[in-house]
C-alpha cells in the first residue's frame, strides 16, 4: 500500500542542489565534532580523567543524612537540643547495653562507659557521654541501659562519625553484655551501607545484561558497545562532579545511586537513537560519496534529526527533575541535583563525543555484525516487523487503543488507596546492630521507647507542659523536666509514646500535643522529624506534579508546534505514570507478590516515592514520546501525509523504542533483586512504568491517536504559529 519514502535521499530543494543547503546548528555541531574529532576526544579525555580522579571516593565522601523538612518544628527542636542540652538531640548516638542473663553488673557497665567516653573524647563530632539514668534510660528490670553520645556536628557529619566508630563501639561488647549503637544517625549509617552494597550488586548484574540486549538490538558488537562507552564517560564525569559539589554543599549519597541508574538507562536510550539513525543515513550517503564524506554527511544528518529529539528529551528530563528542587528537604533536592548532573553529562557526551566517534568509525560502526542483521540494512533503518505493525494500526486503530486505555485505567485505579510514610526500622537488614539495639529497647522498655518525643519548653512552662503530656492517653511515660543549665531558661522533657515510631497513630499524637501545649513549647524527636518531612512531601507533591506536567506540555508544544498532539502526548504520559503507581500500591501497599520478590510489605510506599518517582517516570515517558513524535513530525514535514507519517515513524523508531525499553527494564529490574526495600521499590516501580509505557502507550496508544487525529494532530492556529520558535525535524 505504501512506498518506503526514505529509500532515496529526500530533496527539499530542486534536484540539482544539495538538500542540506542550510544545515541547522546541531548539524553544524556534528560536522565540527566530526572534523575536529581529535580535539573532541582530547577534551573528553581531560574531562573524564580530571573528574574521574575524584570519582572513586564518591560513596565515602557524600553525605548520609538530610532527610528533614527545613524550617519545621522538629528541626528547631533538634537544633535547640544540640545547642543547650549537651548534644542530646535526635542526631545523638544511643548506645544500648543489654545483659540477657540478668541485671547489668555495675562494674562491667562502668568499664564499657569509660571506654565509650574515650571514643567520644577522641572525636570532635561527639559531645559528652550522658550516662544511663535510672527511671529514664534504664529498663525496669535493670537488664538494659542506654548511654547517649551527644551530637556536636551536623546530621550529615554525625552519620559519618557513626560510620567511623560503629565497629569500635560494637566491639565493646563482653561475654555478658551486648552493645549496639542505635538512634537516627546509626540508622542512616547502616541504611546507606546496605543500599550502597545493593546498588553495586545490581550494577554488576545490569551491565552484562544490557550489553547482551544491545547486541541483539543493533546486531553489531561495535554499535552495541558505543552506548555503554558513552554512558560510562558520562557517569565517571558526574561522579567526580558530585564529589566536588559536595565540598561546597552536602550532597546525599542517594544522589549517586539514582544518578548511576538513570544515567545508564538514558545514556543507552540516547545513543541507541543516534547510532540507529547514523547507520541509516550512512547507508544512504555511501551510495553517492566516499567513506569519509559519507560519514561526515551522515553525522550531520543524524545530529539534525535524532540530535534534536535527544536535546529535547534531555531538556524534558532536566525540567521534570528541576521541579523536585521546590521540596524543602536537602536529601530530596540533592538526589534531583545528582540525576540532573548525570543527565547533563550524558546529554553532552551524546551531542559532542558520540558524533565524533561516529564520524571516525564510518562504515566500521557495523563491524562485528551478526548473521541475522544483514537483511535489516536493506530497509534503510525501517524495521519490517514494526512497519507491518504501523500498517495494522493504520487499518484498525480503535480496538488496540481501547484495550490499551482499559488496561492502564484498571491498573491506575488502586492509586486512590495509596498510603505513604517514612521508612520503618524494617528497611534495615535484621543483622544490622542498629536494628538489634532498636528491638532490645522496644522489648525491654516498651514499643514507644525507640521513638522518644523530645519537648523543649521555657522553664516557666515546663510544669504545665508535663501535666498536659501526662494527661495524654497516647503517652506511656513522661520523664522529669531537665533544665538546660546554661542560662538559656529552657527545659527538655522526654515523653515515651505507647506505640512504635512507625505506627500510623503517631501523626495524630504529635498533632494533638502540638495543639494542646502552649505556643512556645516545641515537639520534636526522630519520629516527629519523619512526620514533618512526610507532611512537607505531601504538601509539595501536587505542586511539583502540576509544574512537571505544565513544563512538559510547553516543551512538546515548542518542539512540535502542534498543540493537539503536545497535549495528548502529555496526558498519555500521565496515564502510564498513574498505572505505575497503581501497581506500586498493589505490590508494596497490599503485598501482592511480596513472597516472590522477597520482602515484608510495610503497607505503604516510602514517603519520598511519589514526588521522586513521579518526576522520574514522567521524564522517561516523555523521553519516548519525544522520540516517536519527533520522527512522525519529520516524515509529516517531508511529505505531508499524516497516515503515512505514523507508519514511517513506527517503522523507523518502533524497534529503537522497543530495544531502549528492554534495556531500561533490565537495568531497573536488576535493582529489584536488592535486599533493602528502597532500591527494590525504586527498581520495580520504574521497571513497571517503562514496561507499561513502551508496550501500551508508545507502541499502541500514541500511534493510534496519531492515526485517528490525522492532520488534526499537526494543526497549529495561526496566532500560535507566529509566536512559537521555528523548529523543524526535516533534514
């Protein structure tokens, strides 16, 4: 029915003139990179080696904390406790001494405390050791006591201090007394280590798997190796840049974990798109020119078409993630910064280093070809299978589209029952000292003991505050008020809730206390810090999501100059995001498949998930939208036939989208094998999102929408046409 419109090099000008009479800025950049490739290689070598020198220390030098809502009541409490109460804040290290066989022997206890003081005195980050207080930090049966090493540094530095001294403190245990460092700083220390180990393990699995998928997708060893080389350059540079940035402002260690995962997935996407396009353009140019000229012309054409789509896609990802910077939580902000850095480096490598490599390789890009790929080159980059699928959707667009929408809506429905909360102690491995200490304290002193509330009041109001606390039915015990003793006129009261810090009712308890206590009295402690952060995340989520959607739509509108398809492209991306969260609710909220995936469901999604995953999933969804629509727009600009443009776009980009999605799913699902829950959650949610997005939206729904909307998809009112910048994908 249709003729392959890309078989002959298209002529937009009269046949006698070269069609590339006015190469665009990206085509010029590609030509420059190709002709000055030695310079390009030298620049990247200096960049990668220079920044790479700092890269190996990335996990040890990045910050471990930052999970707080800046400006919240609980952060004020922590700062006051640190300043006026000998560092007895939520960042202090609680050292649990436990004698399983009977009451603690005073001599053994004193010996351990003396050694503990020596450790604390030897590090400026620690304040003085606060001895166990009978009736407060000693269990009723005398078997368990808690000594507190005060915090004399920021939360980030306290996590590092625990990293440095954890083994030393645990080693104070004797045959009769167990010793466990616990508390928030120790929790983050163990938590970050478990996650780092899981990330490295997942990377080890995903790299070989990725290479295998790439070889199958490209059918050539050289072409398959290029994306990995490119991604590696981008990753090393961004790791080094994060270390340097961390010297200026603390960057969460999670920033690197996310950046590794995202840079690998996106770098491969971009390179796939570019290399596939280059091979087609090179095959066409080689019919007319010698190898060197053909390689340069193909590089320019690749940059003018695929390069534009990649630049637009990269900008969409950066814009989506920049919206996360609105959330006033340092860890969340720096995670976004980490990914943005990695994406920037990968994007820069795709648009400068890759064209230089392609121009240098020329025909050698197909070296190491596998037997079954010989046929594919005759189709000028069009996949016979996806061309057939495009034609099928052209004939019957409605049924597949309705089925796809039905599946997505069904999967998205559970979203309305989704619950979020900050992670509980269960996210740390069972053998971690912090969890063992936590469980001992909960068993010996009551479930609320590990999550003591810290109340700071003016001394004049301490008696009234104590009365209100004692009268509250959710509080199990109230400790006597302790004056600061430094002339500040403040007093600290510790109150033990009746429930575990992760219990759903904790939020209501803290809200009630804040409402009942006098206005000058502040409620804090580790559990309150988690609740305040959760509230901030919940407050900011709708704003972040709305910003991402609006900016995503605007970017598509500017690039495609077509309001109808820009709006529909944004809406279908939102649909796949909602479906991914619906699946997340079924798995992590309801525990469906938990045994198979090897985790204990918490009954909720980790608190930072919605804000962060929304930005990441939407960025990836828009990534594929851009690839498909930019290709369709290019063909539509060339011959003006909307139906043919949909088929050509499917034939040309279907296989690349399918291969890119397969790589992303492999990368993300390899993180699902991690033991700790957060990387598992991240891997599964992002993997499911990409799977749904590629199969149901990019390969069914969006092409069907293009077919049904016909010329309407590319319509643009005259007034809008006048104000939008002129961007063309035609080469």
